């Protein structure tokens, strides 16, 4: 039902925060790369490099310099850059991406109980392919979220070691995004 599930071959996702780390991600076991860097001048090259390596790529709309995190920016990404999908915290961008046949991952920050409730309500409305919950080091909350929504959960943020990855996966996360290259 959720095609992103079929994409995940390695349950650790490389979250590339610096362009100079892309080569490490391309050589890693991770088959999905979250691009948390780039600009209007190089995003096409970065995405094309990831795709040429046989991996899937999801740029984070709010982190790409020079491309507005709005309807036009997502449309530009879909028509010109052609990633596997996008990541965004904004529900309206998730809906635009889905309309343009891009996969979409909605990132939500779980700072308290009301944030969990608001996050669930937002994803019910936007219908992303997956939810990235942050921080990703809260197995109990991940377990609760998997009981609250049928959407695949990706844990991310503050993940610092393999034990935390394993705990998130045992709690029901589909995958874990990590910014530390030795975890890829």
C-alpha cells in the first residue's frame, strides 16, 4: 500500500548534511539518501549523482538554497530535478508533491504529547508516503506512533549509534535516518 516500503533495502538512510559527505553516502550500504544540503545551482547534479549510483534520493525542501519551499519550488523539483521524492515539514508541500507523482516524506518534530496529536492530524490530511519522526531516539513514542497511523515511520534526529538504530527498528520504524557516516 505504501510504495516506500518496497524501496527500503537497507534500514539505515544516509542523511547527507554536507555536500562533501555525498561520496561517502554513495559508497555506503544505504540505498536511500536524504539530501539536507544543496542549492539551486547544484541540486540537479547532486540528485543525478545519487540516481546514477542506483540509490533513491529525497531532497529536503526547506534545506535547498535558492529553491523556495512552496508550490513552485516543489513543481520545479518534480519537473526539472526529478528526485525519487521530497521531504518537508509542510503539509501543503506534501500534497503538491503527491499530485506531481513524487513520493513525499513528512517530517514532524515530537516535542510533547500535543505535537504527537498535531503531527498525526497533519499526516492524515496530507497523506505522505512516510513520516519521519524527530528525534528518532524515542522507541516508546515510535511504538505509539505505529499504533496511531498505518503510515511507515522513519526515525531520525539525534541518532548516534547502532544500538539506537536497532531500538528504533524494534519499536516499529521502517528505517532510521542518520547523519553520521559511520552508521550508513
